[in-house]
C-alpha cells in the first residue's frame, strides 16, 4: 500500500537555544494567527543511506534534487510499533513524500540488519521509486519532540522540533537511546505550505525572526557525529 502526500513547500529555521522559550509567544502573536493543534509527540526516525553516504553528500554539495529514505514511527514504546517507510524527495524548496506503511513490529526488528529485510519483504518492498533498498544501510537515528501549529486561515503549518537526539546506527552495537547525543540546544522550526500559497509566504516569514537553513536534521546529525 502506498500513500502519496501532495507536493508542498518547506522552509526551515533554526531557533538559537537562548530564544527557544519565546517560540510560542512569537507564533501566538504572529499576524497569521498561529495556534497549536494536536498533542506534542515523540517522533522516531531511522535513516538509510548508501555505503558512501550518497544521500548526505547530495545535500551538502548543494544538489537541487535530493532524496532521503527513513522509517518513522511515533511514541516511546518499543513493541507494537506502526512504522512507515518514507521516501522524501526535494527539488529546491519544493518537496513531496511517498509513504509505505509497514506491518506492526518492534524496534529491535527495525534495528536488526537481517530482520529489517523481512519487514520490507512482508510489505512487498524491494524498490522504492527506482531505489534498491537492499543497497542501503541504516545510518542514523533521529528522535525529537514535535509540536504542531496552524495559521488562522489553515494555509500555513508550523512544526517545532525540540530535544533533537541522534545516534550512529552503523555500529554493530547500536542503540538508539544509549548511544544518542544531542545535536545541540537549538530548536528546528519548519514552515510548510502548498504551492498555491507561495505568493503569501514572504509576509509570513518576515515575522519569524530566526535564521533560515537548508540543512535537514539528518545532515545536522551526520555533522554532529562526524560519521563520514
């Protein structure tokens, strides 16, 4: 089963640690009238890359077209997970995701290099958009707490990711928690919107007083761990 998300734009901002306690105030008083929706939740990611970190290299080399492949699930439990394999592709600021739901499993199975093959095969996955999954290796885990915001007119969405922790999964004795380290004390804020609202984004962005960045949390994690 494949679920495609619509194409959307994304702009990322890094909020320095000394400003993180003011994020909610900035969003709540923004002219677009952002309000928090849903409950905060833990987001877990396992990223896959080539042996030479080809996906990472395309990002840092400034390629306009780039791709990431990851498994994502939510919450803090270790079993009965409902993971999804995600292919996230970008051309400039425009991105889209293809989602491939996987069968319920455990975190240990997702981290085991043999059992993960069974997880993929049970979902009927061998190639994803022409990418042979057997050529990829798990590289990095990225875990963070995410909150969700939406503008008054529902055209713009914001996610705020705190406590970003990463772990090198290329080690034999990998563990997402024990070996994890904080990326830094900064917060990553993402502004997301559909293409038809591109003309309005400048008015939204001018009231977000933080530095915009192209780097993903995957790239920041690789840099933090220096696993190249």
